[in-house]
C-alpha cells in the first residue's frame, strides 16, 4: 500500500481550515509519507497564503519537491502524485494536484472535474524539450522515458529533468449549488467515470460511508491499483 491520505480540520489565524489530500506513491512509501506529514504545513507557512493561496500552493509544492530531491538518500528515489484540498471557513475551496489523483465536484447535481490528469502524451512537447521522451513501450500506456505514467509528480529523482512538480490550482467559492467533492487516486478513476462516481454517492449524506461505497464499487469492478478516496460534504 503506497497511498496516504489526510483528512482533518484545524484552526489557524482565526480561520477554520479543512485539510484533505490523497498521495499516491510509487517505488516506495517514503515520499507519500513525507508529503502527508509536511506538505500542508509547508503550504500554510508560505507568507503569501492568506493573501494569495494560489501562489502559496504553487510555491509550497515546488519547495517541498526540492527538499525531497535534495534528501533522496533518506527518502529514496520513488515518488508520488498528489491532490490537495483546503476548505477555508466553509466558504472557499482550493484544489491543487500533480499527477493523476483527481478531484471531482458535485455541482448542481452533475460532475465537474477540478483537476488535470497530467498524462505524458499531453505534455510530450515539454518533456522532449527537456531532453526526455514519451513512449508506450513496454506496455500500452504512455510513459515518461518508458518508466512513469504521469508527467508531473513529487520525487522520482532519476526522471527529475523531465518531470514537473508544478501543480494546477483551482479556486471554487462554495455556495448552495455545490454539494460535495470527491478526492481519489487513480485506482478509482481507472474503473469509474466522473459522473458515475457522483451519481453513486449523491444520496449518501455521511461522507465516510460515501467514500467506502466508492472504494467498494471500484473493487467490485476489479480495480487492480491501490484505491484511496475522500468525500468532503459542504454545509451550504
């Protein structure tokens, strides 16, 4: 099991923060474990966070990845995708991701994907400009240098010259049209479309029960990857 997650609330600077994340590791557990322990602290310690969460999240992803690479002797040469969500005072949702862990919002009863799946074929031009290549050999999935099936991730020192750790960041003001958001690793999304996931749990009010329903269904559909899932329900 190389997936790690965060789901907690804390008070910071007279604000209530909901902190949620999925870290889907590969080639070992050290990097996702480090992210679980440190990434949110790094984001919140960014001087810009309260004025400019968008820049703070980008800066923290970059600085965290720099630390991971510089300490690969301790943390290993593996890596991790990430999707992080910060809910501020129940009014603002900030989402950031690298890789193929995904956030999908239930808005007006339909699915709205908030994250970008950072697939190698979509970033082939950047990868090739940086001296790498994208190939489906071996297998049938595009991979960076024939190794990694995502174009952005934390860690992966051997591929670092050709990967990016810059996240896509989204801000969503929370209102009555927004009911919940699903965060999940690709073990769920490989076997379930966004709309299917939303429809499956929109009537389940308890978020833990909803997350369990999604993972149970993914297993029933013979998902062969690790499956981690968090459902965040809003009070509006």
